C-alpha cells in the first residue's frame, strides 16, 4: 500500500487570484479535494508599508523600474513559514537561480511545506536572499514574474508526492525519471488514415499511420523491451546530454 502524505504550498505574490484560480483544475484541484494538499496564495500587498500598501521602491544607484523591498518580503516569508514544526523549504523564484530539474521535484516532494517567493517588476532587494533556503529558475529566459515558475515547480513536485496522483506508478517511467525521455504512446485507431491534400497540384494522397505491432501482441515482456529501446532511441536523438548527466 502506498503511504500518503499531505503537503502545504504557499505562494507569496502580488497576484493571488492568479495562483488561486490555477488550483481549480487538474491534479491540484483533486489533491485539495482529497485533503492531500493545502494550497494558499499570500497577497504581498497585505504587508505593504502605508495606506497605499507600498511594496517596492526605486533602485539605489539609478536604473529603470521598481524593486521589491526586503522588509516587506521578509514579513511575508515569516508569516508563511509560521511557527509549526513542519519541514519547510522557502524558495525564491529568479532567473539567476539554479535550474530546476526532475531530481529537484523528487527532493522537494519530501518536505511538509513549500513557500514560493514570486518577485515582480525589476526584481527584489538582494538582501532577501539571506532569508530563503534556495533560489530556483525554470530556464534561461525572463518572465514577467515568478508566478508561472512557482506553478510549474509546484505541479512537478506534486506528481512525486505519494497519494496525489490517481496511481502513483503513473510518475514512474516518465521523461527525466531515469535520465531518459519517456517512450512514445499510442491509442485507437489502430490504423489512422490521413488524407493529405496537395494544394499546388489539387491532388489528394492517403497516408496510413499504424500502431507498432508489438503493442498489439499482449506480450508484456516484449512490450517492455520495446519501450526501453524506444526511450533510449528518442533520448539519443533529442536529448543526448541526459545520457551523460550524473544519475539522480
């Protein structure tokens, strides 16, 4: 029997409705319904400094844009972390952070609570990094803010929390789980007839796309062997770097 657990995820953000709405769909909504997940968006504005709930200011040294104040972020982090004895990890989402990988999703799934700090505008005062546990990025590009990275990481993590997926074995064998991409999947129709039209010559050609025969045999050993071979072939072609990387 799979041992289930409950995990809490808190996202500190200027756009709490964006985070909350995402929780209405898919595995996140189901995890909340099944009491496997506590999901909260903490509005950074509630920690603002004045009647206008100011959370940012101009950067010292000049430059364009506004920078989130460390004192405001600190208060939000302190509240999110709470006084419980839960095993908590505070994560700052930033393009300069370590690139998030599947092994990080597995590692973070072992925590009781994850707190995501989502920046906006020109970013955050660097001093706040002394009060987070790690800094993560989802790729070498810049987004409007940290909300999307927080959601990407949260979903990847939740797939590795026992009891969250309908069948926990669903996460086994997926891409990156063992330094390889996932094998290709097929379903009905067994033979898919596609009619391709050549606009230049006004001709039509039928293409017959069939499911690989081995998948129709019911021979589980042969099917498993085929899947492993296809996963390796696909990885060599599309992501050969994975085969050279250290094992998770």
